[in-house]
């Protein structure tokens, strides 16, 4: 394995294993707010959000006009928002919506001037902590954990990263599991499991963004206009290494993007959720495994696939439902049993799409390890994204055991009890052994999956 690839994998694994081994307590929200007390808001010393009350205070401050540009925040614990109709989350950044002195009024506030300071414009690092049981039900506002996010420009974007919204219900005009409406916004290493509903809605971002990297969605998304597994209505540049498992329904419905406006790229993404278009007989009523509909602009989609069922009584495409403008497709595929109509992409059967050959095709001639075999069966045997799916593996651990050191120099120790199965990155089983306590494993240089009971760890041998 080339040295640069090994370094990349080591960086990925260290990030994931940090999230696996950290034991976080959960802070349950009771509706109160409290000002954070630690940190200076700098990159090296961010404000520490250490409780649900701290997170609520951040929303309160932003929605009262607190300027966050240039400020850094980091979540240090899991959050349970304990949401209900009686305890709704008020998104961080209400945008052009105003509120009373308590920061809680989400009614009609027409007549007040728009204030850009009621948008989040800083850098929020979720620390790979979960935010569960979110509840937002306001069809006349942008909704999500963050309502409105605005960066200065493409060189100075607002950043939301490492945030896991695991459950709940979010409804708004533009609604997303992480961000309702974003402009010049970078969202990375986030995932959503909440149900999202609205006019334009997406599992990660409801409307607009700048770049979305290494994100995934498992929640259902239902939109009356554009609905996408990752982004609902999209006017941005890049969606890279993202995937969707949730069912998506909308007038323009897509596994990655619902309605795509302007120019941009999608690369190294996949969809396994069901995609359904509902609406009239206009061209905008369309469903696609990756993209529902496109407007004017130049777009590129590369190294992607869809295995989710696609349904529409009007326009339907296995990858792109309805296309206006230029759409360039390269190295993209769909499962023949889920869709039969396509202007774009190549049809393949299940056996081929579960093979190492297909993984190699997706990775391309340079052999960059973006894609890997689904050795842990987290995607029904179809190719996984090596970096993004490690987040899913970390969230689905069931049996505790330790693997150390990682990365390892020639050998590593597995500590646990049960039947240990060690597989290579290509899915080849290299060791099977019953263990009880500490066991030393010696293997050649490479990346391996260690499975014990219902849990899987990844380890790199240098």
C-alpha cells in the first residue's frame, strides 16, 4: 500500500476510534438556558458547549443578534433535547424571523427589519456527539438544529461539522436535519436520523449550502417541493462522499439532491433509500435515484450508484429524474431490479454490484481507497464509503472490546471474549479464533476489520 494512502487511512481511523472509545454522558434538556463558562471562542480554545442548557443559550444568543463570525464552538457531551409539542427546539439562527424578549416568539413578526446577525456565521464542532429527540414544528420558518447559517464567502464559510442528530421530528419552510437554510456553508462529517418535513427539505440541509462532505442520512424526508436525502433544493458547489438510506418523497425527489439549480458536482455518493415523486404532470414532478430534477447550469456526477427503488407517475430516472441544462455523468450505475428507465448511468445486477470488481471500478484507475467492500454487512453487501461508513459502524457497536495499539507496528492486541473474526479491507477472512481475555494478532501491513460478537473495529498495521 502506498505511504500516502496509509497516512490517509490512519487519519480516518484515528478520528473514528476516538469517537468509539469516548464515553459521553447525556445532558437532558429541561427547557432552560445557561451561559457557557469555558473557552475563549478561538480555534485553539473554542467555547465549550457542555450541556443542553448551553446549546439552548447559543440559540438564544444568536437569535438575539449575537455575532458569531470568527467564533468557534465545540460540543463536549451527548444532548437529549427531550422534544415535544410543549418543548420545541428553537433553531440556532432564525434568520429574518424575530422574537420577544425571551427569545421564544416564532409567530408573525412582519414589520421588523431583517437582521443578518440572527444567522449563525461561526464554526461549530459537534465533537461526534449525538443530539437526540429534537422537535421543531413551524412550517413558516427555516428549521433544523441550525435554522439559518451564513458564511462570508467561499473562502470564509460558516462550518458545521461532527454533529449527529440521531432522532426526532423537524418541520419548516426549508428543513434539514442539520441545517434548514445555508449559504456559503460547509457541512462535514454529520448525519441525521430525524424525520424531516417541509417545502424544500433534506436529510442534512434543506436549502442551499456550499459544500457537503462525508455526511449521511437515515431519516425519512418528505417535501411538498424539493426533497433530497442529503440536500433538498441545492444551489452550491460540491456534495462529496455522502450517502442516503432514508425514504424520500417530494415533487422533485432525489436520493442525494431533490431540485438542483446552478452548477456543481456530486462525486462518490450512493443512495439505498426509496425515492418517490408526488405531484401534478409538470416536468418538476420527477424522481431520480441521485437527483430529482435539474434547472439551468452545468453539473457533473461521478463515481456514484443507486440501489433504492425509484417511483414516479410522471418523470422518472434511475439516476436523474428530469434534466435541464448540462448534466455530465461518469462512472455511475444503478441496480436493474429497482429501476428500468434511465437516460443516465449504466444498469448492473446485484451480484456484480456486490463484487470486488465493482468496488475497483468505483475507486477508479488510481486505486484511491474511497470505496470498500461491505465486510460488516451494513449496506446489504453493496460497496461502502470507507470514511463515511465508519461513522455508521461506530454508531452500531453492540459488544464492547478493545483493539490496541492503533495504528499498530506489526502486531496488535485484541481484548475481549467470544469468536474473533479478522478480515482484510477486501473482505478476505485472515483469522478466526475463540478468545477470552488478551490475544496478540500479527499481520502484514494493511487495514483490517476485527469483529467480535455484534461489534466491529478497524485497525491499521503499518
